[in-house]
């Protein structure tokens, strides 16, 4: 595989669209079977044979083998350089082509052959590095089976996954993979979604619960309703997002381009001036040869590849443990974070309110109070009503139910008139102290009234995620401040913030208030916003980096965010930040090395300390080092398992 020249230098291949579901991802062959390395291998073998023939005194045979080495190596970059020149693009391949032609004209065929071999080898190694960075991501597509069983009235029909459409009913047997995203219609089982979300513990699923594409069904048979087409499910979207990420370059990529792009014409001008120096000194051949050496020495190829290899490696690696980074720019900003702001509901909390405490007046049993409340709330869709109803399975339904929006619900149960509502609208009476205690503990208080008198209180709370406090501690250990932004009342927010370890709490925030708060925080320090709801979208878009809880987040939140979690374990956040910081360090080191090579080699070439062969060797070895260093960004930080879920040691 070879590329045409880019605007400045050797860059990655244009992004190829994701494979179709069921298509085998393009595999990277073993290096000894890689056809892309063949021209470089031929060039290297004939170059070595040429040196042996020179030492043997067979000059004519040596010259022939050196020419073969030159042509084989130059074939990988010279045609592309010429095509780029015809389209007005100046690239490093053009500099190498000019240097090789010039060396031949000066009867330095061995040096030209060495240049062609080393440069072509560096190009081939870069291609393999890019392929290696992408192949792990593309292997995600292999998680989608080639066929699916559609359940119809006449029986099951096996079809290609690409033919699966939304709302199709799919039969998934034990041990089979889900062909697309869906919702369980019939059956109960456990699913292993570790390859998709990074969560190692199987999840129990039943009717009305979602299942992601690519996850593995457990021991039970399931009937699911497809919520996405076979071609466009969550897994294919992840691959597409990440494959396109490096097309949108980050700050360091832009810095590298700003340095590399003007260097190519500047190098050509400098080489021309060196060649013209012969007019002054009267030694044309020495200075023309030196101009060629300068041209090679100042080539910015390592600069142009310093960032893309690192970004592609790091983004592809992050996708494997459940973090989808939408662009190289987002990846680089991710590594600068100093503050993380969390939405509360559904992000720090589980998003499923539960009855956590019940207080009653004398003579009323806890079960009786809950039964009355559940009967009245049975027909309501309010989250608090759902929590109360869930506490009494199969509760009777109240009669004569009427709802006063925002104030409460009234109905008749067992001959009693039961009224339920907030303490703002129903006086807790003698339970006022209890109501304050429940509120201070972070619960939403529901007052229950029977026949006009207060008979009890129900405390409902959306509990923190089990890993929330640990996540906050891990962020603090990375010197990252944490903030809670929520629309809930201040007492509930403070209680949960204390439990999570967050000091900065901003409660009763409207969506615009959240966005304004993020704008102010971002002006002070690089700030991330983590959310999952539609109301979080403005804040996500305003942050240095917006992070959506993609597994359960709204489409608006995921669309507004720069990064999405395919799972819901918050410990992925400090892990991903550590990953991004490491990637930034590698990018910085690559840029510094590329600059240092130019700064050191240029004067050595200009004053004749190094000849063409020496400059070529040093320059291309440095390029290989940059590539190998960039590939290191694919390695994840040392991981530990905490309660069966992935966390990251800081």
C-alpha cells in the first residue's frame, strides 16, 4: 500500500468507510507476507548484493544491482511525488525524488539507491503502523454475525445481517451474538457485552430491556425487536466515528502541519541557494552535491507523521475499552482537562429512583402506607410514581383517581380517600421534622394523606452509582477538580455530593444555567462536562470536552458530545484521561524529536560534516523511531479490576 503525497508530507491514507456488517475486517498480514514490503525488500537485497559486488571488484555487476535497488525503492514514492507536483502539492517524496535524481546525475548511484531503500522502508513501516492502529478497531465489526434469524408467522428465516430492518423480530439462541441493537420481547438470559462496552460482568436481561449489537447471549433463548438496521447499529457507528476521527486534526496535529507545510518549499529554496553558492566559490559539483544533502537533511517527514500515528493508535485503543473519541482534536483536549463537571441524575446516579425510607404515624403499618400510595400512583408515569409502584408489585389500582399537575394525586383505596404529594403542597403536620431529615439525607419526600390527615412519608432517592465515589477519588488523585451541576434542589444535591466526595455543588440549574456555568469554568481551566440527557446538550457543547454516557444517553447528548462511553462505568473516565495524557506526552516527544533532527542535521549537511548516505540513514532511522513511539499510544495504562468492572490505576 502506498499513498499519494499530501499537502505537506507523508500522511495517512484517506479514511475508508467501515466494512459492511458480516464482512471480514481487512487483516494485516505477517510482515514476511506483506506485499507492501516487497519493493523495499527487493531494494534492500539488491543494495546489499551491490555492496558485496563492489567489494569483490565487479563494478559493472554492482552498478546493475544498485540500479535495480534504486528503481525498486523509488517506485514506492517517486510516481506519487510527480502526481502531487502536477496537482500543485509539494511533499517530502518530491524532495527525496529530487535528491535521488541529483545523486544519479552526480554519479552517486549507491547513495541514491540507499536513499530510495531507506525512505521506501520507512514509508512501508508507517503504513503497517497505521494498519496496526486501525485493525483492532475494525475487528469490532467481526463481532457482528453474518446472518440473523428473523421470527415470522410461518417460522424462522435466516437472512444476511445487512437485510435486517428496524422492528424485525430476531430469535437469538444461547451463545449467539446479537446482529443489531434491540429490545427483549420474550425470554430471559444474561448477556456478555465486554467486547462492546468494556464491562466484564454479564448483565441479566428480560422483557423491555435493551441489548447492544455484538454482545453475546447467555444460556437462555431470546426474542428481540430490532431497534436499528443491520447496517447502521451502535457498533458500526462506533467504528465509523473512530475511523473518521483522525481526519479532524487536533492542536498538535495542526502545530505539526504549521511547521511541516512551509518547510518543504523552504527546504527547496535553501537547497537552491546552496547550489547557487558555486557562483561565488567556483566549485559547482561540490556545492550541488551539498545542496542535495541539505535537501534530505531538512525534510520534515518525521514531523508530519509525528501526530497522526499517535492519534490513530490512541483513539483505536480507547474504543476497545468503551470510550469512543470522535476526533483527534477532542483526544488532545481530553488530555488537558483540569476540571470535570458531572450532571447528577443518570450520570452520577443510577437514573432509577427507589423507595429508600418510610415514616408513618402511630397505628399505620409501613406496608399499608406503601400499598395505599402504590394504588394511587399505579396509573402515573412520573419517575417518583414508578418508584413507589415498584415497591409494591401487583398492587391494586385506586378508583376515582385525579391528578393536580405539580401538586399531587388523589384516589380512593379501600373506602379511604388517599392523597399524595410534595411537602410544598401537603402539610407533613407532625412529621415535619422527619420530612426535613429525609430531605437532608438527599431524598425526595412524598407526603401521604388519608381522609384529610397526614399518615406517613415516603423517601425516594436516586442512589449514586456504586463506582461514583471511587471515580471522584481517582480524578482528585490526577489533580482534577470535580463539580456537580444539577436541576435538583440544593439539599438533595448536597447530600449526594458529600457521599460522592464532590465539594463544588451547583443545584437548581436550568439547561441554560448549566451551559453558562460550563462556559465560566472553561474560561478558567480546561473543563469536561459529563451528562446523559437532552437538558445536558447545551453544557456538553460548551465544554472543552463534552462526554456523553452513550449507553443510556439521549441522542441529543451523544450528538453534542466529543466523547461517548459505550458502557456506564464511570471509572472509564479517569482511565481515559490517563490514556489521553499519555498520548499527548508521546505526541510532544515526537514533535520535539522531529524538530531536533532537522536542527541538528541541517548544519552538519551544510558544512559537509555528513554526506548523503549518512544524512539519509540518520533521518530515516529517526522517522522509524517516531513511528514506533507513536504506536506505543495504543497501549492502555496498567488496568486493575475493581468489583469486576474495569478501573484504571493512576
